[in-house]
């Protein structure tokens, strides 16, 4: 299990993969973690890749302002837009982990893997927007305002990784 917590513009990674739950999504099979004293714990290649990507993302987010992050995102997405993606490679993966893969420049992930992660993130975002729109219309029809929707949209925005927040207009 890989837990990536992206709150307050910092990324914290905890990696622990029990032997019975170990499976690799991105590369070869699991690799024993020599730094672990528990012989029953393995860390998958995907967990290792995500951990390395999280460290790079934390450094990137700490050193770049929102405008530079936006430019970096635009550049990465431009590269990925012409790539072939496996639409099910990262199905159901959390958004913060998808962003680590999509915007990673460390060579941990292939361009195809990054495009797949971007595609899954876009699908998740579309689902959220569709359901949020339905809730907003229901709220408006019931109350005449959309204060709950505005609060939900702000919470959603704040939950996004810094590089994805930077893609919104300034002052959003």
C-alpha cells in the first residue's frame, strides 16, 4: 500500500506493502526492501517509483511559483497528448498518485504510463464535475442558492496537487 498525502502543498509518502497484498502495476514484480527489518514485507516497483516521484514533486512544488508550475504542467501535458495510453493501467488509483506519475520527469515512468495516468485523472475529474453539476442544480432548485456547491468546489480544488492547482486561472 502506498499512501501519498498532499495537504498544505507538501507531499508525505509512506510505503508499506504486506507480502500478501504485493502486486506491481507499472513494472516487474515486487522487490524485497533491504532497509526493512521485517522479512514478510515487500515493496513493489510501483511503490518505489511513486516514492521517488513524490520526492521530486515535493522539491518541484517547493521551488517553483504557481506560474512556473503551470508552464511545467502545460509542457508535460503537451508531450503526453500525442502518446498512446492504456486506459485501464491505473484505473481507480488516487488522484494524487496519478499526478505523481503524470508530471514526473525523473524517468521512473514511461511516456505511455504517464499518458495512462493522465487519462485516468481526466476521467476521474470528469466524473467529479458531472456529479458536482448535478448536486449544484439540485441544491439550486431546492434552496435558490449554491453555497454548498461553492464550498464543495473549493474543497475539491484544495485537494488537488499543487501542479494541478496551478493550471487554474490566477485567483481561483
